[in-house]
């Protein structure tokens, strides 16, 4: 198995395996490395431009996919916690004030988390970037024409899903309207 060595600014040597399984295990260490421009040029000449470029694209693809999944989880968890807390709050305000306080704090924490991290737009960003990178990687392998229609369907479906995402304020407002106008 061949290996590529990178030297960090502190002269620590990191070995990057070409084997995919080992590369996944060492991915977190590799992402922390800042590769000097001279090293990139040297590796480009040694490995060939497309090989280094492909590795960089694959690394970014994995990073964007990981970010997309993380922000998707954050998006749904903040909405679920806020909506459940807002739904339960009116029922416990008078009977269990300490629980009502805890639910109010959960709502505030969800709102602050949503405002600061903005998982909806970041999920959209990283998901779209992941989709586009995947399509371009398929094109570079010459398989795009074979799967073109399928890829178009996947991109359209993903786009519709991301376009329909609601903000936390919209969800909380709809919860308040439902409490004011209960349906029999």
C-alpha cells in the first residue's frame, strides 16, 4: 500500500494512507493539517494533478456530507424540542410551575440555537454542495449520461425537500394559533 506523507508547520510527519478504510479512520487527523503551497506543488508533480485534485474534492465532499447531516439533525431536533415544549407548556403552567419553567427554558435554548447556528440555511448549503459535487464526480468518471435522468430526479427531490423547510418561528407561531383556535 502506498502512502503520502505531509509535513505540518510544526514539522510533525503525518502519513496519509491511500487505502480507503484507513483513510476514513485517519480523516479527522488529516483535516487538521494545513498543507503548505510547496508541498501541494511537490505532491501535484509526483501524483499527477487530477489525482491530488480528486483527493481534495473527495475530502471536501465527505466534509460537506458530514456537515449536511449534522445540520439536518440540529434542524429537526431544535424544532421537535421547541414544538413539544410549546405544546405542553399550557397544560403545566398552573399545575407544575417548575416544569413550565423548564419547558420555557428549552424553548429559549432552541430559539437561540436556531438563531446562532441557523441549521436550516446551513443544511441547504451543504446538502446542495454535496449534490453538486457528487454530480460532478459522476461526470468526471464519464457515467453522467447513463444516469442523467436518475440524477435529475434526485436533485429535484432534494431541492423540493430543502425548499419546504420551515423556520423555528413559523413552527412556534403555528403552535400558538392552534392553541388559540382549537378545533373540535
